[in-house]
C-alpha cells in the first residue's frame, strides 16, 4: 500500500481525508503540525507527503523546505485553501512537486497521489538499461537517476529530475508548457503552467548559471546541449 503522510491542522478535514485515503488503499499517518510532521517523516518513511500550506506554528513552506533538506527525492503534494497565484508559486518554488486547492475531492487527491507515485516508479523503470549522457560539464545518469555538474552531484526533487530527463532527452527541441505538463506531471488538457515555470526556476537555481535550460519566448523551454 502506498504510504501517505498527511499534515493538516484542521481535525475534521484531517480525519475525513485520512479515512477516505485509507478506503482507497493507502496507508496513512496523520500529523497536526509541521513539527509533528517532520518527526513522523523520520519514523513513518512515507512514499508521498500531502502538506497543508496554512499551518499554525511552523508554516507549511518551512515544513516543505525542511523536508527537502532531509530528502530531495520525496514527492510532496501541497494542499492550499487559496488558489492565489502567489501562494501557489511560492509553494512550488519551496520544493512542492504538485498542488491541489482545498476543498478537494478525495478521489481527486487519490488520483494526484497515484500520478506522482507512477512518475517516481517510471523514473526508475529504465534502471536496467545503462545510459549516461554527457553535455559539456553536465552528466545525466538515466539509469542511476543522478545528475552531476562539473563533477558535483546536483540533488533534484522528483519533478525537477523528470523535467531535466525529458528536456535533455531531446536537445534543441522546444517543449511547450502543456507538453511538459503532460509528460512530467500527467496533467492533460488544461494543466497549470505555473507548475512548469516554478520547476524550471528551481532547476536553474540548482544548476547555477549553466544555461542548459533555455526559455523560448512565446513557446516554452528547450535543453541546450554543449
């Protein structure tokens, strides 16, 4: 069963969501505060975290950053009571892989959780086929799912890694935001381009001023191989 860590301060919401997820086949550990969530993370070792952005005490953004410091590969799904652009973008830039706006239907949350877990599983599915690509001072190990820049490991969250793998697999090709949403996040039709832009921003920050991820104004992004 997928192991889900749910961090939500509203008791009724927390209990209702936890019950619904258990009925849908998930093993759930629930925490009321960010501090409790970080402690539970160490003992429960979840496959995915559902994190409320608006928490008392330790804010959800700080919890997200703390989790990223502990584990770069852990999928984090941010839940926000407000759909404000600024809140969503800040949350994504803090390290969340995806988001849902509350109140969210249990089956929608279940679908998002299973989608992020499929993406993680798919990233490791090709591990039996060794392939290491080198682009100038950047090395992408597609089997080991590791990235090195000038010989130094670059720790990437799941969405960041899948974005880099997608772009670098076709150097020079321009991907629209919608194409990246469908490939990296499995969001079809009317996906949220903010997911792509925030993930690109995080990826660029981790890769310094290397210039591998280029913006093609009015179209999308491409990987510039050297």
